[in-house]
C-alpha cells in the first residue's frame, strides 16, 4: 500500500499485477526473478528490485521527486523517521493490532508494555508536528508516507476519539489530512477512525457465552423430556381405551405391538449424510481470464475517447463541468450506460466491512474489463442496511461476456439507461459526481464509493 501511495503522489502510471498467496504455481514462476525471493518486486530494464522501501526509493530517485528531501539534512531526517516507523511503531503493531486482526495470539505483558511505549512515541511525533504541517517541513515526504502506513490500523482499531484529542490532537489532524487526500484514498480505500477500541482475542471463551450455551442445552433437554412425557401419556390413554373393548382386542394389540417391535429391530438404521460444505480455500471464487480476440474490439470505431474522459473526470476539481462535456461527446451507438444494483440476501450487507468485501469481489472480477468500461459501483446506506449499486458505462450496447461471468451475476439487476433522457442523465450525474462519504446519492449516504477505471 505504501508503494501505491507513493505512485499516486508521484503521479506516474505503473502496470500492476496482483499475485494471490494461494496461487502457488504463479508465485513460484515469479519468485525466482528477485534476488531476495520476496514480494513485492519491481521489474526494470536494468534489474529487478524487491522490498517495498527499495522500490519506493528507486521510483522517487528516478523521478527526482521532492519526497526524498531537498538537501542532505532533510534526506537524513526522512530516513530517520522512516526507520522509526518501520521499527518502533511496527513492533507495537505486532503486539497490539495483530491479535485484534487474528494474525497472532495475545501476550498481555507485551501488549501493555508496547501500549505505553506507543504513547511515548506519539508524543515525539506530536512535538515534531507542532513545528510544521508535516513531519519534516510543510511538504509531504516519504517519512509521512511511512508513518501514516504504520499508524493506520492503530488509528482505526485502537485509539478512540477522546484519546486522540487529549494525547495527540496535532497528529490526528496530520493523519486526517493524509487520510482524506486523493492519493491515499486511491491506495488504501476509505479509512474510518476508531470510535470504540477493538479488544484483542485471547483465545478464551467468555464466561457469559458458556453460561448461555449451558442454559440453551438445558432448555433443549427440557423440551425433549416434555415431548417424551406427552407421548407416554398418549400411549397410556390409548391402552386404557383398548382394554375397555375386550380381551380379544388386547391380545390382537399385543401381537401387533410385538410384530412392530420385531420389524423395528430388523430395520437397519439409516444415517443421514450431512451435505459436504467446501472450505473457503477449496472454492474457486474467481475465474479471471482476459478474453482473447475480444468481440468488443471488432465494433465500429467510435468518436468518443473513453480514456480521455476517464482522466478528465477523475483529475478534475469541477466534476459537473466534466459531466456536461461528457453528454455532448457521448456516443450512444458505440457505448451504453447501465444502472446496476446487487440484490443482497437479508444477512449479507448489514455491516460496511462485509458490504465492501462483496463489492470488491465484483470489481475484482472485472479487472480485465477496465479497458472497455468506467463507472461507480459503491456501498450506500447506513449501519444495518447497505446497498451495492451504481452507474457504469461500457463498450457496446449489450451486456458483455465479462459482466455475465461475474459469479453473482444472477443476483444483480441491470437497467439500460437512455443518454437523452433527463432523469437517466440526472441519475448518472448523482453517482459520478458524489463519491464523498458526506454526500448523499439518491437520498442514501455514499458510505464507500470510488471510481472504477
């Protein structure tokens, strides 16, 4: 993420390829290209470079960026704070944040010790930020990038608002400024500051949960006993009625019961097999392939320049003007506009975190389709009820194969929009100009909305 943040600050374009941890074959083919046999790595004409710090330094040096500092003293201070972030603050992350995320087990002694150290470290940063806007002067440098990256989870999960205001208000202001910048948002996505600290899981089950489970088991046993008592009473009543009918009926009943008992004894017990549920690692969630000889390439040429429009809208400070120009230049024969909505199950989009995972899965499957499309697919709403929807533009006038190949395609609604219809234009304008979390789109807050390009 630090590399992506730096690339955005440098305003350069570098082709990226994501190699998943579980894709062992692909990792093995790439890992031999690096001297350290580690990821990430950067391919250059001269040589390949691995490790995040080295890649960031190389990109800044090659582009002669002021992120590295303007003189020897600034360069030394940048290295000083970068190492401080990677060593001291990162060590606190391991004992405080890793147990929260489930990456490591909790060690209470280390947790308490590093929590106290962390407060001392933040006092140092607070004092330094009292002298300037950023950690070194009034311009952002790699020192700010490194510190932001290492403090991000702590600000999200550990330090609540009251503590931030009392202990390090200047650091909080500095963090929020970077957090809300376009460069950081493109790299990290939306960063939500902590309201209630998350407690690390120590591997022990809470006493209350144990008691609740015991109570539930007792209640189940009582229900079973009551059912058995009812059955026995019913049997007794039946037997009394049969006795009144006569001895013959009794004998016949006894014979029937004996025969039934024999039949039940001879019947083999049929065990119901539980359906096999594959684990997460066994599910092939994505079948991501780039379509060769894409039929969209054989469509008649269009006057509308999609790439030019993408750059103009994303980089423009006046989105409305860019959209107005879009409607003048749009080619309805070569491209089409669509309203998309994901029809979630009742328990799917309750939290923003879960909603963003589903949205991210959908967009991840369209990574090879970026060449032909543009739009916004976001999470809208509030706690307890979120919706995934948006407006997209793509090549051609039908739903292409890339869209149909999405694993949840059947759960999605697609409505083709008319570029000459005023209501449809207003709908597109809403989604494409309002991506800030403070804004509302169709009366719903834009909880997490970003451009897909």
